[in-house]
């Protein structure tokens, strides 16, 4: 039994194990899913053109690795551009709504109504307006990711402690000082949560844009593989999309963990 004030030897080991479980648990789950996928195709005699075994998908990924890497790079750049624009514009728009009541009463309801529109139905218009190039895919990703950033930023700004706001006003702090020293730290955890929501949506938006009209990217590769009945290549492209989305989300999660005051 540990006496009061004596650190437990199991403490660091327990903490390290909990950290490793964030890696071990998902790895076990993915391994189980991979085994089930591989075995289910044989057990249930599923036709390869309906669901190829995982081993065949992995073989295709290695065989066509240059093609997959090239298309993945194109799609990743489009996703990063869409996400960056959504993050910057979403934060700026939320700040305007927070500071200017007129914008909250006028433009904000318009953005809410626009959010309810099916973005997939707007994709053909993006092609007509800006063409088949990168801009239409970035714009689609932007439209998918913009609104979550706005909502999360507004929530973070609104969640600032009224007592702290009164304190800054009492000491005569300038508006810029209040923004840098209070509003930004207070809203940052919520902004990062919104970014984690927006990133997968940016991926979806870009892929939708590539579906509607493109000459490159993973979305175009999926359509091409489907048209040629290459289900193994189609699944290989889907795996690459999942990997891209997962790594980008992990990057935001690592940044979010640096915000140590989020749990206070």
C-alpha cells in the first residue's frame, strides 16, 4: 500500500499503456476487419467483381502504385487548399458575425439557408462556372467544410467567460488585446474541434467535385475503374482516400492536443 505523498510506481506505466492503447486498439480493429474481409470473400463465394479479396486489392495497390501515388497527390493538394480556405474564411466570417450585429441579422441566416442546399446538386454548376480544373474541386471542398468552421468558431467565442470579459473591460484593455489574450485562447479549442469536423467534409467535397468533372485525381480514377469493371483498382483508390483522410485528421488531432487548456 502506498503512503500519502508517495508516487505510485504503476502510475507512469499505466499512463504509457493508455497512450499506447490509442495505437494498439485501432490496429487490432483494422487487423480484424482485414481478416474478415479476406475470409468472407472465400467463405461466401463472393464474385471478385463485386468484392475483391483484400490481398488482391493490396496487390493492385503495389502494381499500380505510381498511378495511385500521382492521383493521390493531386487529390491531397486539392483537399488541403479547400480546407485552408474554409478554415481562414470560416474564422473570419465568424469574427464578423460576433462583432457586427448587422451581419448576424442579415448574412448569417443566408449562410444557414445555403448550408441546407444539397451540395452535390451544385457540383455541375461549379464545373460550368470555373471549369474542369482544380478550382472547381477546391470550391466544392470549401463549400462542404466552411459551415462547421463558422459554427465552431462562433461557439468558442460565445463560450468566453463573461467574468473574464468584464475583467478585461475593467482594466481598460484595448479591443485588440482582448482579442489576442482572451478571445483567441478561449475559442481555439472549439475552432480545432470544428477543423476536425471540416477536414473529412473537405475530402468528401473534393471527391464529389472529381466525380462530376475532372481529368485527374482519385475521384476520376474511381469512375474510370468502375467504367472498366476494375473493382480491385476501385477499392485501391478507396483505400488511398481513406488513408489520406485519416492522416490529415490525425495531423489536426496532434495540433489539438497541444492546446493543453482545452480540458480546463
